[in-house]
C-alpha cells in the first residue's frame, strides 16, 4: 500500500540556518503531496502542496519539489526562525480523499 | 469563518468509563475524518465519512470504538469501555472537493 517515510527527529538548528527535512513516498498511482505543520497544542495545518511531477509548492519561505524520479518531496527553508519550531508531517493523497501521513519530524530552532 | 470545532479539549476519566468526543466540521464540507495521534504510532486515520455515510472504518482499532455522523454538522467518536491504551490526542478534520483537510485543535484524552 501507499506509504510516506520522513526523517526522524528531533532536528535542532540555530536561527537562520538552512533546513532540509527529507521525505520519500511509495504510491501505486500519481498522488498529490503535502507538507503539514503542527504547532504545540494545535491541529495540523497545510503548509504547502504539489499535485504533479516537477511542481514546486511554497509558503512562508518553505519549499518542496515533487520529484517523481526519486519519489521524494523534501522540505527546505533557507533561513529558519524560532517561530518555525513545530512538528512537520509529509503526506500523500490519491483519488479517494484519504491522506496518508508520515510519522512527523519535530523541529527545534534555537535563538 | 469558524474552523473545525472539537469538544472537549481535554478529558480525563477512569478505565471502563464511556468516552464521547464531539466534532463540528466546517459548514459546507462533505468529508469528515477522525484521527488518533500518539508518540508511538504517529497519526492514524480511524474512520472517515462522506455526506454523513461512513466510507472506510478499517482504522478503528476494535469494537470498543464507534463513530456516528447523524447530520452534516455533527459527529461523535465513542469509546466504551475505555482503556489506558486509548490515551491519545484525537483529531477531527473536514474538507470538500479538492480542498486540503482542515483540522480541529484536538481532544487530549487520558484514561487512568
């Protein structure tokens, strides 16, 4: 079945550092790919998405490119802030509206 | 526009008691999802509804869990009897068409 694998955390970086969180997926068809973010005490929020190969999703300085050849959707940000501390989930969805989530990566940004 | 509303935010109860979690989806959304989040297992889909009809309940852990959606604006997830291993954060999410899922803030459930 479909699955998502993302790097385990926690990831700890200093403010203004470059961020990469790796995500790879397995799917039978051509899924849409997502990154969700969860701040403490809150539900998940959509951060960005891409619906087809080579699409780049971007939001709040975060980017991720849908790479079909490597089945990857890595999350990047050039300069992280303390306010980016949260748990990040990579996810995919095929035609049935279900979303399959990775296990999440906790990110800590130190001032 | 109000988001997905879940109640209660926190629930602490003793093993064996019945627990009922509630969710009000965003108006106009025709899909509703129930998830469970734990440190060990991450985020698990329990069940989802389309137009108030359960579509896939394969994630419901066992017969102690049940979910209903009597109308488009209300859903419940019930655990009876509850056990300590049911302790988790339970999320409800809703969506429509090709929109992303919108999550509530969750119910943190502790079974003693």
